C-alpha cells in the first residue's frame, strides 16, 4: 500500500475512533448472543452425555413392587432387544439425626454405576458410600445410623442399621439436587442416597433391573436414540405386564390355597365344638373353654375374610420406563437444553439482525461522507480499488475484531453463565465448551459482509461519476412539502425549530428508518426480557393460592387391612393441624402428545365426594376464570395438557396407566392450571372409562397453618402408618418448579443485559452518524448565534422524536415476540401468564429514553468542540 494511503487510513482511524469502536462492539454483541445461544444447548447435552457415559447410565429400568423371581430374571436376560441387564434392590429408611429419608441401594458394577468423589466404595457389609452432597454433614469414618418411621432399628430388608462411611459418590440416577423422588419414609421426600454391598440386604432378590438395549450408539437426547429406546420400551411393556399378571395369578392361587387350608381348619374346630356341646352343660370348665374357643374361631374367621379381601385387591405391577421417564433429572436437563434451543431460534436472530443492520448503515453512511475524498483520490490518479481500499480494511478490521471478541465470549462466557444458572439444580461437572466452527463461520461471514460490502457498494456506485463531480458537494434533493404541511392549522402553530425538525426527519428517510428499526428492535427485546421475567415470577404462588388449596396428598395402600386404613384416615380426621380433608382416588397415568419430547406424566384425581371439592381445587375456565363443576359426562384436564394435544371441550384424550393399558376419555372441560398435568373425574365417569370403581387410596389435607414445619409434621405422622405409600407435599412441587423457572429467569437476566447494551450502542452509533453527517449544518447554526443548548436540542429533538416513535412500535413488536416465546419456551409440565404488565412497557421505554439522554450527553461534548471554520470551508 502506498505511503499516502497508509497515512490516510491511520488518520481515518484517529478521526473516527468512536465509530470504529461502536462497530466492533455491535459486531461483538451480535456474534456473542448468536453463537452463545446457538451452542449452549449443544454444549449442555454434550456435557451431560459425557457424564452419563462415565456412570454407564442404563437405557431403561424395570421396577416391581415385589422381588423378581429367578425365572423372570433369566427371561429378561434372554429377551431379543436386551443387550445387558443388572439387578439390584433397595430399602428406604430415615436418618434419625435429621429425620431425612434416605434410599440405600445395593451396589451395581455394570449399569448406572456410582463414581467416587472421595474415599472408596464399600467392600464389607458394615460400609456405606453416601451422596457427595452429604460431605457437608458427614466425614469419612463416621457412623451413619438409620431407622424406620417408628424409630425402630429393625428394618424389613436390611441386615443392620448402622454403617461406617467409607466414601462419597455421584450417581446419574440422582442428578437433580432437590428432587430424589417420593418415598414412604420420613416426610415423603427422598433427601439423599447411599450404596452398600448386596450382602447387606436380608433378601437379595431384586426390586429393580437396569437394562441396556441393543443399540449402535447411545447419544443422549438425540432424536434417533430417544425414538429407538421408546420403541423398545413400548415393545417390551406388554411382555413384562404379562409376567406381572402371571405372578399375580400365582400369588393369588397360593393365597387361596392357604385360605382354603385355614377354612378347613376352622371348620374342623367348629365341628369338634359341635360334637362336644352336650358336655358343656355338665362341666363349667368346658363351658368357659368353649366360649374362648368360639371367640378364637370368630377371630380366625375375620382374618380369613381379610385375606380374601387382600387377595381380591392384590396388584402386582412391573413398570418398564426409559431414561426420560424414570430419571427426572435426565429429562429435565434435556428439556432445559431444548428450551435454550427454542430461544436461540428467535432471540439471537433478531438481536443479530439489529446489530448487523446498524453496522451496514454505519458503513454505508461512512462511504457517503467520503464522497469528496474519493473524488480527490481519483483525481490524483489512484485506481478505483486503491480509492475504496480504506473501506475494505476499515470494515474487515472492525468485523474481524468484533467476530473474534464475540466468538470468544459467546463460546465461553455466555454458555457458562447460562449453564451455571441451570446447573445450580444439578449434580453435573463443569460445562464443556468446544469451539463451534459452523456458527463461527456463519456469524463471521455475515458480520464481515455487512461491515464491508455496504461501504464498498456505496463507494463503487459513487466512483461511476467523474472525479470533478465527486469533488463537489452532493446536490441537495429537490425540496418538497412534508405531509404535516398539508395540515395548516397544525403546521402554522409549530415553532421554527420544530418545523426544521420535521423537515429533517422527512429529508433523511434512510437514517430515520434505520433509527426506528434499530431502536424498535432493541425495545422489543427489552420488553420481551422483562415480560418473560414477570410471566415466570409468581406462577407457582398463583397456582397454590388461587387454584389449589390443599397442602398434602396422603396416599395409602388400598390392599392394607381395614383397621390399618382406618387408622391412616383418622390422622386427617382427628389432627388439630388439619382444617379439612377429602377422600380421593389418585393414580399416575401417562400420555405422549405429538410434538412433546418425552412421555408426559398426568396426575389423575377422583374425589369420592364432589360436594366440597371446590374447597380443595378450584376449577375455572382459562380465559374468563368462571368456576366449573365436575360432571359425569367427561373429564376436566389442565390447560397445558390441552395445549400440547390441541384439545377442546368435547374431544377425546388417549392415555395409558402404569401397566401399559390404553384408555380414551372425553373432555368435558379445560381448567386453568400453571404447573403439572392434571385430570379430574367423578367416580361415575371413572367407572365408565376404566370399568371398575374408584377405590379410596388417598386424602387431600388442608392445614390450618401452611408452613413447611406443619406440612413435614403431618407428613411424618402419615408415613408412620403401616398402610402408608407416600406423601406428596405442595411445598416439594413448588420447589421443583421454582428451580426450573429460576434457571429460566437467570437466562432472561443475561439476555436482558445484552439487549440493554445493544440498545445503548445502537443509539450511540446512529446518533454519532447523525452528528457526523451534519457537521456543516451544525456549524452554520452555531455561527448564526444559536446558544449551545439550542444547538444540542437541534439534533436531540430529532433523536428524541425518533426514539418515541421507536418505543411505540417496539411495544407492539415486544408484545408479539413475548407472546411467541412464552408459548414455546416454558417446560412441557408448566405454563406461564402471558399477560404483559404496564410496568414492562414503562421500564423498557424509560430505559430507552435514558440511554438516548446519556448518548446525547456524550454528543453534546462533541458538538461543543466542533471546528466551525474548518467545517464550513471543507467544501472549498
């Protein structure tokens, strides 16, 4: 490059440092958000997949409520679809020191294994390895003691009740820190886990089987892998359901034989008593013995009747589930990554488009400013390429620096911050952040094109003219009336300054349009960011204050004896802490909407009496909030489930129970519900659909005091009963959903900060262009005697009007963008309030106005130091 051209390039950087800096920042912001959001979901899946491989996470798990027989184990191993299987058992207990529920599992060596973080794995019967989170409370060598719900040390399936802690571990089965699952121990929620050697159990017959299918690759969350596993699970579910039915028939047959033997024995004893009846009158001692024997026979007869009832109600359940179904942490991580992918399909595209649009405008205006300089270079004999070389180097350097900075931050900073916001709820390693060649090339090529081509194109078009013409200022456009002048009653009332302002707005249509589009896009992004935060915040409180009024769902075993069930129900009826209670039938069912990633768990609830049901659950229409009543002609489903299936009242929903049987229900109504999928039926309609009556197996309990201590206390009392199955606490559900939404909220904060930075830089860049292009005009009015304040307002008045117009249009764009994102971003089990508060518009608009005022404060200093004489004679 010739020395004069090099000097010219250096002077250009010195003169337009603010422009160059804003270009670099704009490109960096656009690339930062585009690459950051596009790679974060992939990085999260890659990190999680590596973690699952280290722990050899199984494809599926078979769980049973009775130990699997040796024959069933062998049949499972030899199924064609099964590549590998490993059996284990477990026992839930309570840590007396903290009253927390713990799951003690037998150690596995091949599938879903535990990995050490400290110490070693158990080798003896008296050793245990605990969840690594327990390192805050225990240390190696310390003794862990467990009891049952009655503080007894004799646990049903454990050979001992205390172990020496020899290690701390992680497990891919428990990656959610605050959601280990439900249990019948303690307050109903598992808080931790540990592993021991299989010999530590009294009965080593397994309750679970971890399964790997015959797959070529196990790429977690890949659509092909998830679909293949789902197909294998669906294929084997009828098989294991048949095994369960056979086992149930076998156990029922054995029980019936025992009952027949007992009945025969009772009949024999009764016959003996009949034969000895004549002697009772002669011997008082025999008479008393007869009375005692009669009572014993009556007791034995009642026991036989209870056994007969138990045989009828006996249900053996073998449940086969994929990773997505049995491992809530696995499915939650996948859904989190998928939500980021959805956001990345909208937010960064708009963000990047605004940044690139402003960059293109800046470079095009720069080329127009250099019109006289281009003519001078051509007159001096420089080639066209040499004349426009300054724009090429200027644009390439700004685009390259911005791309490098944005790529670095977008590859490392943004994904890490988003991951930390979500990973706070998970036990996962640090995020893997590989360099994305694909998105770097896409973002870089677009950025370089938009910082170089507009200036080159504009300059090349100008170079078609003769050098002598280029060295003269561009003739002004032919004067024309602005549309406002046609309203004489308004135009005549405007001051001179405002008339000039409106003429300038119409005169510089390109600049006006770019300012409106740039600021409008930033305003829409700000409204969306604040709107997402408000939509997410408080939905759990709305559900559990407005729609759901109970605090605890207590579930018990309908196969338990009547006295045991009665004692369980009496807790809710007699406890002073309980305000009111309702008997219900509760069960978990599943459905798979067409566009959902995973099977969706649905809570099916049947109140045995619908008279006071509205005191526990408020069924109301989603839009009008009008109350609704249960009906015998159909079921009521929650709003999000209806959205996933695109259902309306009068249509049908297909679901399946834990045994894989499918049922079809008619939808009588849709009820507003923000969290979870719910299905409400009357006892009559339940019997119509499932062909058997809804037996009571739970209670809805509404407490007088709704704090955590009161809920834990009543949960503890319920789980101490022999008939107890588990307790579902409203507080636990709130915590799980809040963890999900907090991660989303943290993501929105990051994006809102980036949108704020973009809004500021866009305003600064466009205002700087406005001032730079009108140096002679500003110098003229300063020479004419305008005060400094009037000179600043001469420019700022236009900026302020354009800002207000952009804010108004941005409000409309923000409303539509927020509505779209809020319909696609929330998890499948939750929905948000789509209402945008007035404060969202006020805060976003105020921030945009404040940004414009700060920008004008900078520009005021630039205007103050303009060389008026040099600017006015620059054409000569």
